[in-house]
C-alpha cells in the first residue's frame, strides 16, 4: 500500500505545524515565567510588601554569602505531615544580617521560582503557622 504524494505532503505539513505550535506554546510559557520572576525580583528590590521585603528594601545583597546550603535546609523543613517551623526560623535567625537575607531571597527566587516569604507564609500549606509567622517577622526585624 503506497501513500500518494498529496497525503504525504499533508502529513508532513501537519507534523511541522504541530511542532511549531508546541514550540510556540513552550516559548510563550517560558517568557511568561521569566516575566513573573522579573516582576518578583523587582518587588524584592522595592520591598515587595512582605515581611522580609520591607526589611531588605534598599539593602544591597551580601555577595560573599552563598545561600545554597541554607536554601536546601529550608526546603528540608517542609514535611509531608509536619513542618519544622523551629528549623526554618533558626535558619533565618542564623543569617544575622539583612544583606544576607536579601541574598537568600534573591537566590530562593532564582532557584525555586518563588518568593521566600510567600513559600514560608502563604498558600495551601505554608511552612510557618500563624504563631511562627509572628516570630519570623520579629527575627527579620531584629537582623542588623
């Protein structure tokens, strides 16, 4: 059974069209994600209306600090059943400066695609409960 040239051309054009459509959707989603991340970066720079945003507004990030380990430790505080609020608060308190908090926020956004405060305090199942959120704000305000 042989496929005639018209059918082969139709199948080829259809396949190319599907591939182009997939690439267009993928590129659009990637651009939208980059736009959201850029907007979050701008919000971080301006303070962003979050507890740590207000504390780090107009603060230059401490580029000598590598937040990679702290980000991993923060991610590990999120449990299936129970979250480690004390562990998360200890990590934030251990930063000691607002400049380090700013660097942590920037890297958390870059690597996780989420604002640190939003991840810790908002959503369906935030890491910090209401009582821990009060402590979180107190810790942030006590940073130098």
